[in-house]
């Protein structure tokens, strides 16, 4: 059974106090308690550097807030225990708590909630004109390529090496492009796997029977109790042999993520999942080093041992190897030099300087407030009466279709798709029917107002997807802005929609044929671009939706719903159907 005894019974209070403690142990930091953001005090950050933003669920301490500081992150947003922070928390961190003049690099771990919410914030920043790049760390080989599928590898302990590298590069004045490419290169050369003797228990929750049987070890367990590749009864020596084989066996096509040849150099990270004593962790490091030398002729250039990314008090550890590839940035900026660069963050166990302690009694930072809907004006114009007429027709059609969407989703999903779409449609209609909203013919600002409404009224995965797409649409429209007035014609909308599709592809693996709303969205966009005809595009979306009746779902809750014989050939994907109804409403008004 997992250890269920804790000093704190209120997880909300626990997270808040843990975050606040970082401002006591590192006085260069400030805390925004309302949004659970730890960020570097503006008066200690040198001008002209790329801002690095990360974060994730609480329970992984010292990640991620513990890596905020000089030479590492500029800010971190925290969720509740094992849950992603919201997109709004991340947006505030990225747009209001750091200096993003030189660009913004948003780098979470590869988990669906984190990718969607951090991705939404990235698109929000881009839509506001901030130069932004996004990358989700994925280093876990415990889940092979076949099982990982479109989602890919999970992000675990080795990702801390990437945060250290990009943080040091940004501190040294690296450009946003160099920081982004370096993160990708490091990830391509990074492999990790973890093992644990037991699942963990979250403070404040009822105990469960979910546990690892006595005498067994879960190889590849994730950092939220996710299952690994298998369970074994093994000695430590046998366990590490298995883990290193998963990481370094070139003959395993399912896990050969990093190639290796004689002369390649590596850095080794041994990470404590939270509940292993330092004594045992040191013994584990010694055994890993011995086997790497004897079995693989690898003598790591750097050996880092400690507690970096945990699973609460998880009774396990992870091993990470980073191949020290040439990043082409020249002297002082190699992977090894960036790992060795000084960092002043408690999670990296770096010493805090005397000058930094001088900030202990500094007055609190005045928190800047920026309205999410604020946007610089654009010259892309469309008569507001026309916008209202066309969108109203489309939104009213979605509202009318809600019972049918709900019926479909009750059969193949969890029954909330129709209500969510209706709620969003009604809220946007209310915006257009509100005389005090002061909507104008500035298309970029008007669409951005719609985005804010969608973000505040539609939740869940579909809400996040719509918000990401619409934020990207704002950016796609703004990219076509010129110094003179430009009518928002079908070419402008087509180019913007095409950009939005590309942006959405960064945060969801869904493609046509996966039985999702993408099966309506892609045909509509492609047909609009190719034929410049809204009616033809709506027809293409309807045909794409109809085709989903015969598709096997590969994403979303439908994957887990049985009884396919009851609905295959009869029930379309509810999200695609709702979107198709929206497009048909648009076409009917033109």
C-alpha cells in the first residue's frame, strides 16, 4: 500500500505554502499567490535576454518552481497536485511576470493537459505580437514508440537537463531561435527511464488499493503513477541492467531513440522520485556508473545525482543520459559548458550569492495587470454588421443542433460536447448583442474579443482546442496586416485558417481520419483555400463529418467506449458534427 501519512491534509494550503517558501530560500524570487506563479524579481534580471517559462502540476518538487532563478527559468506556473496549471495562469506568467521583449520560450513536459494549456498560452502570446516558441520535453523510453503512438514520449527527470541548458544559453544572451533549436537537439539526444517500488498517495485524497505487489518493481512507471512497460522481481543489479537495456539497446526498434557510436560523450543524471534515501540513491548511482562502463563502454563526462523531478514521495528513481552532441554555437555554449554554467535556483542546488540575500527585506513586487483582450489595432477590416450577421447565423445553428450533438456524444463520449458548444455559442452571441461591447470593423480585435469569451466559457479538451485555434487565427490575421486598410476577404480568412491548422498541430496529434473535429476543420480550410468558396468549404466539412461514422477513434474518450457495433456507420463524431453545423450556418448567411 502507498504511504498515506502526511503532515498536511489540505493540498491547496500545502501548494501555496510550498511555493511561498521559495521566496524565503531564494530572495531573488517573487510569488503571485493568486495565480501560483514563481518568477524572478524584475530588478535582478539582466536586460536583453530571452524569457524561459515552464511549469506543471505540483507534487514534482523541486520542479518546476524550484528551477526559477538566474541561469535557469524566468517563471513557473503551478497547478494543483498532478494537474496542469490553467492557460490563464501560464498567460499571466508569460505576458505579465517576465520581460519578453527579446522573445519567449515556453517549455513544459509532454503531457496532454500541459501541452494544451501551455500551448494555448503560447498562441495567446503570439497573437499579442510577442515572438514566441513552444517545445514539450519528451525523454521517457519506459513507454515505447508503439505504445506512445501519436502522443509520443512522456517528459520525466531528464528534462531538467534541457531546462538547465536552455536557461544557461538564454542567460548568456542566446537568441530565441538558438534556444529553441538547442532544446530540440538536446531532446533528440536524451533518454530516460524510471522505476518504482510503489505508487504514491496524494495528500487529502482517500487511500486506494492501487499499489505495486510486494516484492515487485514497476519498470517505466510515470511520475503520476502511470503504468510502465512491465513489473519484475529483481535485484538492484538486475533492475539497472533492464533499465539500461531499454535506454541503450540499438536492436530494440521500439525504444532506440538515441543512436550511439564509439567516442560519443554523455552526461548522466540520477533523479530521486522523492522517497529514496540519499544513501540508497548514492548506491544506485554507483551501480549505474559501473554498468555503463563495463557493459556499454560509457564513462559519463558529468554525473549529477539528486532530487530534481519527483512524484511526491515516490519510492523510486530515474536514470537519464544526454549525448553531448555539437550544437554548433561555438565556445562557451556547448551542452557541457551550459550544464556547468552557474545557476542560482534552489532546485539545482546552486549556492545563493551574498548580493542576492540583500533582497530578503526588499518591498514586495507590484504585480502588473494586463487585460487578456487588449490588442494593438489592425488595418484588416470587415463591416461589423456583416460579421454579426454571419456569425449569428452560424452560432444559432450550433445552439439548435445541441440536442443532436448531445445525443451523439452520449453514445460515443461523455455527453458534454453539445452543452459545451451551446454554452460557448450563447456567450459569443451575447457579446455581439451587447451594445456596450463596442465591437468595431477591426477584424483582429473583434476575433480576439471572441477568443476571450470562448476561453472563459468553454472548458475541457474541446474548449482548449477551440481556444488554441482561435488564438492562432488572431495571429494568422495579424500576420497579413499592412500599413493600409485591407478588406478581410476569403483569401485573408483562408490564409489565417491555414496558419491556425498548422499551429493546432503543435499541440494535438489529431489528423483527418482520427475521428475528431479535425475531420470537419481540415476539409473546410483546405477547400476554402483551394476554391475560395465558403459554400463548397461547408459542404466539404459536412462530407468529412459524415465519413467519421465509419472511422475507428484513435484519440479522445471514444477510444475507450465499447459497443462499436451499436454506432459504427450511424453516429458521427460529435465535435465534427457541431463544427460542421457552424460552417453550414456561415454558408447560409453569405
